[in-house]
C-alpha cells in the first residue's frame, strides 16, 4: 500500500516531464504505407490459408487412401471415434443431453474447428528455413495415426491414410510457402526500401504463383475428400441391397395389437414407434456397412461346438415376430430414449440350445462389426423370454443405423448390455473374466431395466385449464410389466390413471388421467407420475443418475393453470 502511494506521484511527475523529452517521431502516414499495410494483412491471411489448405490435403488424401484400407481408417474419423470412446461418462451424458441425436455432427464440427485453428497457426509459423508448421502437421499426423492404429478393428495398414495424407500436406505447405517467401523478404526488418518490388512487377508475379499453387492444393484436397467419400460406396451397395431384401416369412406372428393399446391422446407417445422416430444410440461415427453376403456370426468360447453362421444359415432357421420395447440406460427421468417396435428375428434360445454351452459360462460377450462389445447374462437369453437375433424392424429390414443386417433384441435389459447392433461375434465367457465396452467405462455389468413413467401431455410449462385436462403418457418396466400408474398434483393424494390395454410385459403401457382443474387453482401446479411394476413394486422416488445402472425417480412437470 505504502509503496503504491509513494510511487504514484513519482509516476505522475515522470509523465508530466515527458512533453519536454524528445520522442522518436512516428513516421507520418503516407499514401504508400496504406497498401503496404494491406499487403501485410493479406500476407498473414495467405500464410494462415497455406496451413488450412495443407490440413485439408491431409484429411482429403487421408480419406481417399482410407477407401483402399478400411472404411473408418482415415485420420479424421479415427480421431472422432477415439474421442467418443475416450470421453468420460459425464461428457457422454452432456453430449446426449445437449445435442441429442445431433451429437455426432456436433463432434465432427468441433474437431473440424480445432483443426482449422491449429492449421492456421501452423501456416503462420512455417518459414522456409524454420519449418515449424510442417512439424505441427507432422505432430497432428502422429495423433491421427495413433487414433487409427488403436481402433479395435485396426491393422498396421491403418497407418497408411494418415502417412500419405501428412506427406501430401507437408509438400503442399512447403510449396505454397515458397511462393510467399518472395513476397515477404523485402518487407522484413532491414529490407532495403529500394529493393521493394513496384506493384505489378515481381509482386504480381508471386501473387499469381501463390494463387496457382494454393488453388491446386485446394482442388486436390476437395477432389480427394469427395472421391474418398464417394468411393466409400460400399455403404451405398449395402443400402441398395437392403432396399431389395426379402423379409423371412413368419409363421409365429406377433399377437395382434388389441384396440385400446394406443390411447390416442394428441401429443402422447404412440404404441409403436415408427423407424425414423426410433431413438438411436451407439458409438459408431460411420454406420457400419455390412452386406448379407459379408455377414457372419462367429460363435466360440465356452461352447462344445464352435461354429460360424452366415446369412443363409440364419434364413434356414425359424423366425418369430414380436413387439418389444427398447430402452437406453442413459435415459434421464422423463427422457425420450425408449422406443417400441415389431421385430422379426431368430430366437437366441433355440440357437444356444444347439451349442452345448458350458454351464460355467454366465456371459455372452457379443461384438459388433465395429468392435463394440456387450455382455449379456446367458440366463436372460435362455429363460424363455423372446431374446432374438433380429433382422427386421416394423416391417422393413433393419435400418442401417439400427444394426443391419442382424442385431440382438432382448426384452427387459438396457441396450448397452443386450442390444448389439451389427453383431458378428459371440463369445461364451464369464462375468469374472470379461468386461464389455461400457462396463470398462464405469457402467454396470448387468442392467435390468428400471421402472419408469413419463408424462407426455401436457408439455412442461404449458398453460392449461380451467376445466378437464387430460394428462397422458407412457410407462415401462420391460419383462415385469406395468400394473398401475398414478398421478398427483402439488404433492396431493395419488390418483390412479387409466391404463391402456396391456400388450405384453415386454412393452411399454400408455396411460391417461383426467384432471379437473378449477378456476380457483389458477397459478402454477406440479404434476408428478409414478408407476407400479408387474411385481407390485412402486417406482422409487429416489433420484439417481443414469450411471451406472439407469436413472430412478419420479418425473415432475410444472404447468400454469389459466384463470
Ligand atoms: N454395435 C453397437 N450396438 C449397440 C450400441 C453401440 O454403441 N454399438 N449401443 C447400444 C445401446 S447403449 C443402446 S441403448 C441400443 C440402442 O439401439 P437403437 O439405436 O437401435 O435404438 O443399442 C445398443 N447396441
Ligand atoms: Mo444405451
């Protein structure tokens, strides 16, 4: 304090002296300086652009080369996929909460933004004799290559897209910077003003050369990227195959949906979820494209008979059709990560009965075409429930994003421990020997679905009444069923809701309750819902987060009652 007080007058005194001091005169702005400044700014932009274009080449060429290697082997997708896999649980929940099903475009946009910024810095840092930008590209390539080589399905060849891409990027960066070197040298410190090129002389020539070289780099980057993406047309072939695939004919049809299963309250969840509206949750940045020709299920581990099933083997078996509700463990109380579909599939219990499974084996570790793993209790596949290798969803072959051509569907278990999409490998093992993808990341090993109930109408914060207000929604406790749903207002008494017809214990059950709102109730009101499952257990009010075994708690919404 004291020191500050003492020094202040001194500083002031010094400042007051300054008018008498001789200061170097600021050079007067001349007309000639303005273009020079503009040129300097343009030069900085050009330098930044060389970095961005070079990075574009890395990604474009990487994408093109990846076609020859494997669909997900390009550095861009490898980094994205690794980010998804390494993301801590809270980041995963944040991404799902914030971006819902746009979480992947959001991730790609984020990665692209980071790349653009770093690439611009690399461009600014690069000099002919001090290739700092090239070193940055090289370091970025090392990250991409590490990501590619550590993908579950990677082979040594997965380094190739990054290596070739980075080589192309560095060569282009050096070439582009060379054209700028001519231009920047004379404006540097100590440059002899006499040697400055007059406009239209050397300057015009080097500018033209810069645009030619950088234009070529941009064209190659875009063409390589577009070519790579379009050559990745295997995906397209699979899409075309799916469009013409014939569904197996099913003798064992799903029971017809009785009238009264859908309550038809506008805004409330329909009993069957149409495919385009079915929630999608997986770690796949690019949807695996597996044709029925390529598809195989390798069965091994603690079985007496190892075998490999192909599409024709599957088609020779007897399919069934069932309606089953799927739910994601990441669903928050009141959330929408649940859907109900009519599935056609091959009963897993029939197949397992043929395998001579070691009774010591209590886990089926299933793996998808992209290396994702799921651990399912063998007991829940053989206890008589309709666990199946599904091939159709709501009357169509599985949509690619829902697991084409074959996925698992198991009533009563959350998706991450049961619903393997693009399933290609079955290993019979034990829970004390193996861990699946999400279990390794802190989620549960066995995860039966928790009882949940949801208010679909009215919307939270809606304005309602006075008069009769229909409150409606859905509730689920797969494989136990829903026995009751109750609603209350402002912590008042619980009112039993009217339940829709029960289709089966493996599906959700819709409900409604008519709330008579008096004008005297004007103001805000809290609606709360709870369900009782088929075992008579009332949904717990205790609020727990989704991790590790699914969220619990009663949903409440606040609405405004009109006067
Ligand atoms: N191959 C693969 N299968 C997967 C997943 C995945 O990430 N990869 N996610 C699981 C999870 S967490 C859920 S909730 C269900 C979702 O299935 P859906 O996307 O068809 O709704 O798929 C399961 N099967
Ligand atoms: Mo999930």
